C-alpha cells in the first residue's frame, strides 16, 4: 500500500475546506449547513478516492456509522467542528487504516496550519516527514489538556472538578478542542497529557497510533486498550505521567 498516496489525498482536502469557507452562500445558511458542507465534502471525496484505489476496504466514520469491518478506514472528516465554525483554526482531518485487528496507518492533517502528522505501525511517528517523540516531563512540569465536549454538558461539574485537582498538581491546563490534534501534540512533545470522558473511535484512531509510535501511551480510564468499535473514555500521555494521571482521574471522577 502506498501510504504517501494516502497522505497526499488527505492533504488535498484543504481545497474543500477553503472553498466551503469562502462560499458566502453556504455561510449565510447558518453554522449547521456550513459544518455539513465541509464534513460531507471531505467524507465523500475521501471515500470515493480511496474506494477507487482499494475497493475492498470498508468505511467507519462520523458520517456513516455502518457495521464495523476488518479491514476498514476509520475517518473523521473534521475533528473540531465548533473550532471550524468560530474560525479557531484548530480542526483536523483524521484517517486511520484498521487491519488485522489493529491500526496499521494513521494521518492527522490540520488544513489551516498545513501540519500533517503520520505513522505506520512499527516505523515511528512523523510531522511533515520529520520524526517526533513524546516528552519525558514529569507530572509537576507537564501541560495537560482535558476534553469537555459541548454535547456532554451534564458531565461539566465532575469534569471541571477533576480539572481543578489536576491543575493543582501539573504546570498548566489547555483546551485545544480537537482530540486528534491533541493526541498529536502529545506525540510531538508540545503537551504531555490528555483525558476525556466520552470519545468516539474516529476521534482518536489515527492519532493513537501516532502517539504510540512517538513513545507515548493511551488507555481508557480503567487502563485497558482503547476500543475501535464503540465510544469510550481516553487517557493519552507521554507515558511518564500515565499512571499518576489515571489514578487522579479515578479518584475524582
């Protein structure tokens, strides 16, 4: 399989984002129509192009929650839709190839910055072709991001209580609000940890491989491997702080 060809396809989605963003007719119809146009534009384009090249590989995505197959492409056409609507340029296109019971390849692309994170299982993690590695910072010197999605506000009290307790022990907190990019930032050593109570497989499938190949670690809140067929909790770290962060989460969650 030509992984460079897959990366090039994902990078080419920038034109879809740009075209829809500049289309005043679409923007004037409201935020929902704008997000739908970008989501479906990217989803339909990638599905069509990938199907031409590898017709026997199924799709599992935010736009089409079909029955899970192996092999399958796991796609999130735009991770960080609220960021997209508000012009906060931290959104990403995330694509993973799941085959043989594991993620074999992952690519996460920010169409605004042009940064493209990639990984092939067993071959390391890369940002625009250059190797990246997770940090070795300890907890007190770490920057940790937490997710608190707008659709799960019923969890706000416990999420922010937990965030407060973690803030007391780490250097600082962040909220980038694109889980795929967040995991990639942990992989690149820009931040050191991340947690979220509800996340779906297409949010983390590609980025979890990138982080693992960069020397980091992922698990659910119980310490089990992340599921790829249904939603779950997530902890993603540089590996150094993983157990301490998981212990805190389970103490206050």
